[in-house]
C-alpha cells in the first residue's frame, strides 16, 4: 500500500505528459513542480487545526494542481459542489472547516453573498493577478518535507443522505491510492493511455475512476471544463483519448447526438463508469468500437460489485463475500428474487431490501464531523449502503432504487429535504413531498406531491417560474413530475407515505403534471401519456424497474 503523496513524488522526474487542457500540456515533471509550489504556499498559510482547502472550480488545470498540492502538504481537499447555492453552500464550507477556498471568477459572486468566517485574502481567485503574484514567489520551490501516512485524510467528498444535509465522506491517502491501483489493474491502464475526464472533479467518480488511476499508471489526464455530448468525439480525437469515465447518463446523451459513418474511427479503447443502462452500453460499444464496463460502487467504499461477461442484463454484478440483501426492518436476509418470462420481478415485497456488506464496515472511513451519520451507516457489523436491491438464485445483485429520503439525478446523490423546503415557500403550498421515480435511461427523476391551500389552483407556468427564481434552488432539483393531492397520505404519526406515492408514479388517480422534454413546460399526464411513458421504459430495456 502507498499514498497519493508517494505516487506524486515518484513522478517528479517523469517527462511523460501528465495533463492536457485545451491546447496546453504539462509533463509530470512540470506538474509536480507546480504542485510543490502550491503545497509550500499552503504550508506557509496554514492556521491552527486541520489544513482544509475548499475547491470550488470546474475541471480546469488548477483543480488537479491543488489536489497534488494538498497531497504533498498533508492537507485535505474539500470538493465543493457548484450546484449548491446560498445557505446550503455556506453550510458545506463551514461544516468541513475550510481554512481556504480556491475558486474562479464565475463563482466569486456566489461566495460574496455568503456569511463565511473566512477573510477575503483566504479566498483565492485563480483568474486574478493577485493569485498569480502569490504563486510566483513559490515557483521552483522544492518538494515539501512533510511526512504523510496512509491513514491521513486526503479528501472530503460530499454525498447526500437521509438527513437532508450532505455528508462529507472521508477518504484517506491510502484508500485513494489503493483504489487507483485496483483501477489500473482492472482497466489495464498504462503510461501511454490518455484518460479523458469530463465528469466534475468534486465527484468521487472523477477522482477514483480517472484522476488517481492516471497518476498511479503514469498516464495522461485530459480535462474538459464541463461535459459536452456534442464535443465528446472531437475531444477524444484531439487528445488521443483511450479511456473515458462516466457516472449517470453521459452515454445516453452522447448516443443522442447525430450518428456519423466514421464514429468508430477514434482512439478510444475502454470506458468505465456507473449506472449506464445495459442497452446504452451495448449501443456505445457498437457505435464507437470500444469496450464499456459498468460497476457498482459508493463514495464510502463499503460495497463494490463488478460486471463480467456472465452478468445478466440490468444486474449490478455477482455478490462477493459478505454482501447481502436484508430486510430494512428485521435485518434478516430477503427472499431470493423470482421473475416471469419477461424478466419482471414477481416478489418485490419479499425480495427487495437494503444492500449491505459485513466486510465493507472495515473499509468505510466515516463522515467528517458527523458521528451520528457514521453510526447509521455501520450497524450490527454491516456497512449499510442505503441502496435497495434484490438478489437472484445465482447471487446476482439487481439495483432497486434508494430509500425514500434521497435520489440520484444525473449521477449525483440529492437529498429531498432541501428541495421540499424551497417548494414549501410557495404561498399556495401547504405540504410538499419529494421522492424518486425511475428515469427511462438511468437513475432517478424528481417527483413532487403537493397539497395546496384551500381554494388554490395549481398554475404550472407560475410554479415553474417561482422555483427558477429561488436563488438556492439547485440546478438538478427541478421536479420532472408533480401530482396535486387534496390530502397527502400519512401514517398515524403523520409521516407521509412516500413508498406508496413512488409506486403510483405518473399513474396516480389525482392530477399529474410532467415535463416530457427536459426543461420544458409542464403538461397534464393523462392515461394515454402515462402509457406512452411506460412504453419508453420498455423500449430502453428498463421495463423491469416499473414493477418495483
């Protein structure tokens, strides 16, 4: 086992290309020198307590440079999600004890509006002359003399949970280095590979499936500021990319671009990610002449499942030692899944439970400053994923969704409580309940059930404008579907019965509105439109999720 710091130091005299961005290139020798300058700057500007650096950037070269700097200095990088706004953004920064923030001009306005406990000089704007002058003084400085241990915290990665407030998952230098080594072996990465990285670097997928593996292999990282489906193939050709990582729907978005007769004429060899539909993986392989591998994993590191040539369509992979599906109430193993001739699950009530692992409890490193959440994740010697799943007679695991308090949109975990809080600001809303419904491609869509004040009439145009006007409304929070209830179903303790709402989806016997086009207007979802939505799931090979 090793550390990210040791991996960086081992590349100090390496002249292979480390980083590509637009028309710029850095060798590993140049990259490590730049990381060392920033590391020494950090050490000269640290305060009492853990040296935490919040990074609020898109995928620009300064992001991996500060990752390298923190690793060399024994500091901690806090990946700040730019889709968070207002008080939620301030909470993330304060909760993780950031001593410094590295950002760019486009986010300075967001930060200026917050009540942070950081002096202005500790917010570094990479676009400013002041930033350039500060770093110039450290140019050419030697590698810092800092002892870094495998168990030292390196990353705090936000991952949403059931409490409503994102939790900061701890990832040590040793764990990330081990993950990187495993990915190098799994994907057969070598120094000649170019890893195209368009997934956001505040997300664990970008760090664990791309940046760290590239470092471990001595390969090249090719960055794009933000993912673009239309720009994907031209980037792959420009950079000579042999590898691409994804999370969520990128494959579907790329496949939606106009197909060209020469699409297979590209250097791409392998693609790895999470949550792509089986039909999309197969179509991507055919169209771009590359191998696509999809695996299950969590930021916490408690459970990992991988697919192989024997994995059935829509399965996550085979259960490894210690992995089980258990009843969320009793903790006992769930029944084996049974299917009909079309592959639909027949006994969801008995077979669906929480995916857990007895071995995963040893790998999970906890959440920063959140003992309660850490204890909830590890219970009775098991790492509890919070994901719902079912298991067939061959020990194959199938994903069945997430618990009622969070969902996954475009590869990001999103807690429902903050969305509900914003919706409830609307003067006509008495109660708001947000929950997950399946997306026809992969992951979830946001659905909201509303109970309006007496006499109020739902105006979809006004409601959409209201949500868009809220400064702290996350960019991925917009409900795809909205149902209007005279009275929401509740338990005897007045808790809304979300599972029943989620089961009804767009087939509820109350008015349902939906956006048939992303970011489009809301229209009424009548029985015929609901049937057509279901047909899309069948066409995409996702019909089985409608039986859960």
